[in-house]
């Protein structure tokens, strides 16, 4: 006859670990201008694409809707471009979205640049985050 041992375990607290994920939004207005976040720091221009981290159990689409609402933006079409895996240990992955024909009610913190200016920004290393360049490269290749 087999012996059975029963062990009781009491759980006092439960933690749910969630990977740190975010979204990157490449947005263009109806004229084809890119919308970037930018600022001048010590006479050096720095720009990046719009981004946010996912909140607790939020889907990438939920985070995208929240980001658009925070910026007072609407877009005619939204599509997911893919996933970018940054070297940053803080964030595991970014979901990249493209917003076309974007209307923006609040452009105070956004820059509108055309493709030529965008290329000059890339050459001048205005983009500080490699995942922004990786997302842009994925977009331009497709």
C-alpha cells in the first residue's frame, strides 16, 4: 500500500510579476509631417517618438488609446508595426504603432518635422534612444 503525505501551505501575500512593457507611437499628420516630442537641453536638441509604459494588466491597444487621449490626438488609421526589444534593462519590450492622418489639438509639446528634417535629425544624433531609431527603420523598410 502506498503512503501519502499531505502538506498544508498558507499563503499570506500574493504578488503578480508583470514584464515592463511600453508602446512607441510613430505619428504623422495629413501632410506627412512626423510628430515628435522634443526639447532643448544645454543648447542641444533632443527628440523622441511618443511613448508610454503599460499600466497594470493594460493591453498595448489600451495604452495607445490612453496616450492618444492624453495628447488630445485622433488618427484616421492605427496599425501595429511590430515589437522592439531595447537594451534597456528597465523595459523588456516596446510595441510599435503607426498613426496616420493624425489630428492633434495640443501641439505644445510636439514637433512637426518633415522627412528631410527627420533624416537630418538622425544624422545629427538628435534621437537619444536606439529603440526610436529601430522603430523608425522598421517603419521605413515596410
